[in-house]
C-alpha cells in the first residue's frame, strides 16, 4: 500500500525520465559502426558493359498467295465436262473444263469454205488482169477495162486476207472450248457443273487456282520506325547485319515458330495515309502448304546490329509519378542516386537503354526496396545468372515493342 501510494505520488516528469533511460539502454545494446552509425545496406548491382545486340522488329503480317488466277470462259456454251478434282493440285496447261465444241467446229468449217471461195476468186481475177495487161498495149481492150480487172483482183486478194482471219478466229474460239489452267496451283471449289450455260468473260469465275509454294507474307511497319532506323544507320549507331540482313522468320498465330526462313523481297515506296505504315513483302518456301492465304502471322525482320548497346534487367526499371523510367545507380562514393532513363525495346527479360546510363554504371538489381536515393550502400556484384541474362543481347533478338 505504501509502494502504491509512492508510485501514485511520483510526478509526471519523473516517469518520463525513467522511460527515456530505458530507451537509451536498449539503443546502447544495438551494434553500431565505428562512427556511431548503422552499417550500410548491402545491395546487388550490375556493372553495365556495352555489347552488340541484334535489332529485330516483330511486325504483324498476312499471308498472300504467290499467284492466284480466277478462271473464266472466253466463249459461250454448255459445260460438257469438269476434268479435275476440287482441292487437287493441277499443272499449268492442264485442261480443267470442256465446253460443247460443236457450234465452233461448224463455224470453223464455214470460215474455211469462205477462204476457199475467196482464193478461187483471186485465181480468176489474176488471170483476167494478166490477160488485159497484154491486150491494153495493143488497144484490144480499153484502159478502163484493164483498170477494173486490176481493182477486182485487189478486192479478191483482200477477201482472202479477211477469210484467213475468220478461219484464225474460228480456230481460236474452238480452242477456247477447252479451258486450261493458266498457272500451277491448287483448285478451289467449282462454281459450275456439267450442263451449265457459261458466257464469255462472265463475272463469276468457273474456279480459282492458288499457288502456295512459294508464298508471300505482307508486313506493315510504321513509317516513324522506318525513319528512326534510317537515322540510326546514318549516324553509325546501327550496323548492317551482312548477308543475312534480308532474312525473315515467322511466328504463327498459335505461337509456334515456322521452320523455313524467308527473304525480304521489297518495301513499298509510299506510306498508307490511313494507317501511316509502309508495306514490306517477304517470300517463304511452303512445301507442306502450312501457310495459307489470309493467315495472320508475326514476322521477325533483322534490321541491324547495335554495337554499343546497354542492357538493364527489366525488374530494375520502375516508373516515377510522371511515368518516366527510373533506375537506382550506385555512384563512386557508394551513395545511391536515381536516374531517369529512356528504354528503346526489350531484349529477352532486359531493356535496351537508349539514354540515361553509361557503360560502367552500377545499377541496383536486388535490394531496391531497402534503399532510397542518397543512402550509402555496400555493393555486391550480381549473380552470374542475372549478369548472363542481361548480356543475352549477343544471342537474343530485340523485339520491336517500344517502351
């Protein structure tokens, strides 16, 4: 009871003093550095090194047939026979349809008869003209009679030329009753069957042929990316990749890689006003007919090599309140500073940094949550696994995704 009364009688100032003494005793028990400060936090850093990185743009693309032909009749008539199997491959010049040839055979016979008649008339006219040419010199016939005979010969010779042209036309029309494949390719479905009436140059095709090996892939590249690449080539930042610079690889719509590599054929010289992009065309071998017209693919086009690329692990780059990419860098004095960086594209799990960092900078890759700008830290070089992934630019290809 006396102790309780003694405690209750202690002034508030005395109680506060006792609390401070207890806290000081606890703090004296914690280890301190020789200067009386806490030891620096240990962080893992990656020392940046310039290295060559292959710059590969991943572009959206569509598969386009190498050649496609819509087969239409060139004469009128009744289809007598379809001579192919739908979906089968046909050779160039192989007959596909037979149109009833009877009317055209008769037209050819008539044209030949007209030619014979015209040739017979020429013989008669020529003999008359030759005979009159002798008689006119002796004044046995008038000059007018001779002139008429010569003119008649010319007319008959012109009739022969016309008859010969008619025979040729009849032969062509008769040949058109056999509809041949204009290209090598795979047939689609036949739009007409035997017994159907077809007309010359009709709107609907009889069948469509598509050549699939080789095959085209049309890609679209933003014009601003094309301009940036040209500037980087001009400044020497990007170097040509040599003989394989025109090679293109494909990733199919299901994410799998297409085996055979293609070659870049050409680039459009105009920009699409609606999309602001330029069309590139590549050609690929397609022996298994895996690529089909209309398919969506992702094309990877190697554009050049950045000889002085700096790669930073993606987890080291964060964003500030303005949305800018920032990293923590340890200076020569062991203090942490924050740097604003610009990232160009991804290379594996690393960012390709275009500005804000230099070779030799030590970037914090582990322990980011434990330090703040201005803090003094103890650095430990990152593990071989982390350094190896950041140095993967020698073997990995840069994706076209902008930061």
